């Protein structure tokens, strides 16, 4: 449906790459994400200069298991609020941004990327920034993040990432 809405040809079935990304026609870039009660897809026409996109959706909820040390770098951990709902939301926001980044990076690096290879931080105006520290030296890349939460779904994070090779 997202391909058709973007005016692109939609195959009868969309298969997956070996790392689980949607295998889209060469004229498109895109990403999918889902949770128990929602699924989202993001597509765009393939462009010049090339870029790839990723999306992630996360339900804002209390974390029954603290995942922060597994998904955040020491610098990211230092910037978290104290224990409680605000901390849980801050961890989930960074986790969601990293998931979107990894999906957008996949066409370029063609490997699973570890959580410590992307560092996500909010800016004073509430936007998100990202810096990559790819352990295999790929890149350099430009990463843009878009936080689309709120609106009709205030209990969800919906984060999109656009990754493109940085020109020397």
C-alpha cells in the first residue's frame, strides 16, 4: 500500500533480505516496523544522490527489564533522567532511533550493526541527532532523524532515519 501511495510499482509479494529488510523494487527505498497492535511502512522513490530510510515504532511503556546498559553507550547513559517513567521513555526513544538508523544503514553496510555503533542525543529544542562509530570503518555517512510521535498516537514513538553517504 505504501508503494502504491508513493506512485511506485508494487510487486505481488514483498520478500525479505537475509537481514529481514523488505526486498523492494530498485525504484524504491523503504522500511517496516511493527509491534503487537500496529504496523508501519515508510517508502520513497530511490533518489540521486542515493539515500536509504529506516523506521521504527515503539510503544511508550514502563520497562520491566532495564535494557539501558545493553542498548546505550556510557555517554548516553550519563544523559538519562533518574529512574522512573521519564527514564524509561528516554531509553525507548534512543532505542527506537537506533533501530531506525540500523535499518537505514543496512543497504550500505550489509551487516548487523551493534547498539554502541550509533550514539543518539536529543538537542535542546527536542530534535534528535546521531553520530556513528562504525567498528568496521564504513562510511562516512550523514544521518538525519525525524521524530513523528504524538498526534493520534501519543503512546508511541515513531522515528524515521535517512542515511546517505557523506561526500568528501
